[in-house]
C-alpha cells in the first residue's frame, strides 16, 4: 500500500475541508492513505444449512428441563 505525502497550500484544501485556521496562506501537510476494504470470511448460509450446527454443544440430560424452563422460571418469581 502506497502512502502519498505532500506539502500544499491551505487555499487548495479549503473548498473541500473546513480548516480550523483563519489564515489560508499557510502550508499544510496532506497525507493520503488508501482505505483497504476488509474481506469478510462470512459466507452466506441458508437456514437449512444451519440445522444442527450447534449439535456438538447439546446436552441430552437437560432436554427434559428445557421443556418446562419457562413455567419453572415464572413460578419462582
């Protein structure tokens, strides 16, 4: 990635950038760094392909408790 640095007159930038200086006859350093787009590792997946993706974390011993978890939680409060 190439970075460009150049000393320019503030007059050249004033139409594009609101500079905080009242004097426009000063020299400023302009640094241009290209913005690199980040590539996403996410791939589009359908709901059908998500079926069972968390299966390895399932605990069959807790399945019975899950059936009544809502009722148990409400009755405690």
